[in-house]
């Protein structure tokens, strides 16, 4: 059987293609070569790139580190080309660009769904579904959708986020697609929204998130690396990917923390964005290779 090959688009030509050949985006989604979510070892390394859509462009001390879209796309393409990288999590704008660049064949592609809670906004905890819907995830042939689910007990708007997340989980499950929930127990502190990263708060967020929707057959969790992670992970049987966040310290300490966490039964890998795409030394390939070895070299 002859496999159709589609010419990839360079970063500098993306706008021209969008102007003159917008049909190439839906056509390319339809023709994309797909893969099972989990490979032989049951583990995943996913690169995250949905931060800009939520007004979160900062990395460490640089508040505009992710401002250049061409630079971000080139970093993503480098990461996705490395062995052991299983997929990407992103919003439609970024995923459509990566698709045109030929970077998404045989990758797990997860669409970020609720990006309405903009960082720093008065409505930050109103996490409306402003990007992919379940029907879009299915229509594009993505492997799943991801939902940020911040639970703030003194914010009555939280219940709307919980309801929308539950509806998305139900819809995705009905379509046989992954529903990736990223829960946090959250509070308002000195004019900012703060995620609580202690073990007890994380366990509570897991307990709430795990029960959302009419079926958990396709539910995965995306959780932070926190203290007492073994006790925290005992709160769920759902497959879980640990998030990398925006580490501020020595990257070797970050890698060591990830590696020490990957042997827990429910933990199936990592979802990492800024820590791999913007490492302190600028070497994206080297940072990604370390993470890939941690994830796929730690199989039981």
C-alpha cells in the first residue's frame, strides 16, 4: 500500500498557506497518520503548548518568553522530532500550524478545551470552553481533549466550570476519546489566583475531578508533582500524567523529581511545556531527551 505524503510547510510560509489554501488544514487533519494513545510500555511524554491562549506567556523571569510564535513553533517542532516524544497538547491555532508543518503524524494530539480563564483577569476562574469542543476533537481526529478544572470553594463560578467539565468528559467518553482533567484546589490570595500544591489539597482536587462526567472509561488526570506523591496518587486509579510547570530552580533537581515519581502505579508519564521548550541553556533537544529517557526508560 502506498502511503500518501503531504509536503510540509515552513514556519515562514504558514501565513501564506492560511491566506491562499486554508482548505489544507481540514484536509491535513483528515489525512493525518494516527497512533494508539499508549505504546507498548503504556507510557507517554507529551509536550504542552496551550499556555499563550490563557494569557500566560512567561517562563521563569521573562514575562514575554513565549511571545514569538515562530520561535515557539520551531521549539515545538524540535521537541516533537526527538525519539520518545509521544505527542503534544495545544490549542487550535498552534496545532493547526504544527499540522501544516508535518509535525503531528503518528503523534498523540490532545486539544486544549477551556482557555477562557485568562491569567490575571478578574474572571480568571471562569474557565469557559473557548477552544476545542468534544465535537471538534472528534471531527479533527484528535486523540482527546484537556480541561483545566480549578476548584475555588469561595467562588460560586466554580460550579459552572465543574458542570462544563463534566459535560465534556461525558461527550468525549461517548466518542471513545481521552478526557484529560487538570484539577487544582484554588484560592484568591492578595489579588491573585493561587493553586494549592500541598498533598491534602491535591487529594481533594483528585477526588472531585475523578467523579466528573457520566463515564470515566476514558478519563486521565494531569497532576502536579507535590510532596508525599505516593500518598497523593493513592487517591486514584485513573491513569495520570504529571505536569512539568514553570520550574524556577536547578533543572537537574526538576528532572530528579520527575524521575522519582514515575514508578507509581497510576503515573503513566509527563506533560511538560515550558521546562522542555525553554530550558535555561536553550538546548531544547537535550532537555527533551532527558525527559524521554525518564519516561520510557523507567518501564516496569
